[in-house]
């Protein structure tokens, strides 16, 4: 008897189906920062190569991106990159200083500074397209996630000149000269949108827009000054699922959804159940991604298993659920701990979990 050809659902990657809110046989799993600092093979591959140089070397990007797929069997690869790579490619004077993070040659503070940024020629992103193509050629059926930093986070680095605890100069510009601030975010959004578009055109099956510093803003300020620019970026990649993630954004989840998310990333500051409550109450139900606290991976395995299982059960309520951490993998994480976590997630019986939740709810014993 001949085997029937696989249907469309079988050909579509598990993560893509979950992101679209379609039925899935199990919960997909990948980890932010899975391609990098916690892996011994990453340290060997990168060696003494500077971060920005590594991110612009297609063969090295492909190798590092593939490493966690080989080791863990995760359900998606995420392109090895950094949020300031598109700024660097566009000609911005930026370096990634070990132990500090991105540092600008000079902060962007004046209208002339913003005009100079906006006047930069389109970045040559041939290295990026080639990295995606090389990676896709090796991934087989595993999807590749494109990646970029959101306009507000990149603008904050530009204005502050580097990492900041309070983003004081950024907020001062936002309120004292909202027109200038909007022009800055508009210029950055153009750079970011092109960076994502190149990845999708070269073969990325989904994208994540990462807003590291959005949690520093009130919902009012985010909606008024920031969301339109993130929405412009996400509007350029509507042909693939879009994950919108920010840290400290527990009060902004509906805003992240409205800005153009197919999947709302939830960090570790809020339980996944409560995140779903907030999205539903705001009329913005979405698939969700998250949200095991990455620090728990440093705890004994029974602690990890207990909390991960709770996240998996909470995710059953969502239109779709992609298991991830509430932020990136901590460098000190034991790779074997992550391997066990992947096995746990991929072995989780969604049907049995849903049946147990239904029975508990019918008995009035379902905790919320």
C-alpha cells in the first residue's frame, strides 16, 4: 500500500501552525539566545571574533544558528544576530563592548543628528541574505526565525549612547520634542523593516521583533509615541507569523498585540494565565510565547520540571502557544538542563492536559 502524500498541515512547520492559532499535535519549543553564549561549541566556533564581525560573516552565522538545533532538536532556529547589527550595517558608529553592550560613537540628540541618520544610504544587507540562505539549506524542515530590535529600543541606545537604567535622555526627547523623537523612530523603523524584510525574502518562516526597553514606558507613552513605529515595521512582514516581545511589558501586552503581533511574547514577570486574562479582557486574544523564568534553569531539575509543566498547562488556554523562556538563556545555563527541558516540552500530552483541565473545571477545582 502506498503512503499518502502529507497534507498541508504536515508540510507547515509546527511553530508556524501554533503561531497562526491552528491545531497542533504538540507544543513547539525554542529559546531566545539559544544560539550562543551557553554552548561550548559556540565558544569554539566564534573564538576571538568580535561580535559584530561574527554577525556579518554568513558562514559563521549559519554555523552558530544551527548549533542548538543539532544539540537540542528545538522546533525552530533563530538567526544569530544582535539588535544593533542593522544600525552598524547602515553606517552608524556602534560597537558591542564586552561586559557593557552596544556603545555609540556619539549619541543622537539634535535635529541634525536625526537628519544625518535618516540620510544614511540603504544598508548593504547581502551578508544577511546569504546567512539566511546558508542556514536554510541545512535546516531541512526546521523553520528559521528572523530577528530584529524594535525602534524604541534601538532609538534609546542611539540617544543614551549605550545601555541605560532609566532612559532619561530618551524620555526627555520624547516629551520635550515629540516631533524630533518621532523622526528618530521613523528613521530607525525604516532600517529595521528592511532588515526583517531581507530575512523573510531569503527564507525566514517567522520573525520576532524584540523591544528590550519598552517596559520602561507607561502604556500611554508607548501607545502614543512608540507603537505606531513598531506597527510600521511589522506591517512589512505580514506574510509570515510575527512575534512581538518586550521585557517588563506586563502592562503593555494588549498594545503589543495591536501593534501587529500574531504572537505576543510574555516575559517572566507575569504568569501566562494572567497574561491571557489581560489579552482576553482587552479584546486582543493572540497566540502567546513563553514564559519560563530563565533563572530557574539554574535550579535542580525537579524545580524546572514543575514550573515548565505549569507553563505548558497554562498555554492550553491560548489560541496558540509556543514554549520559550521569559527572556534569553543565561550564559551559565547547563546545556544538559536545556536538553531535558526540550524533551519535557516535546513529550507533553496536550490532549491529556486539556482533558484534565476540563475535568478539574467541571468539578470546580481548576485553580486560577
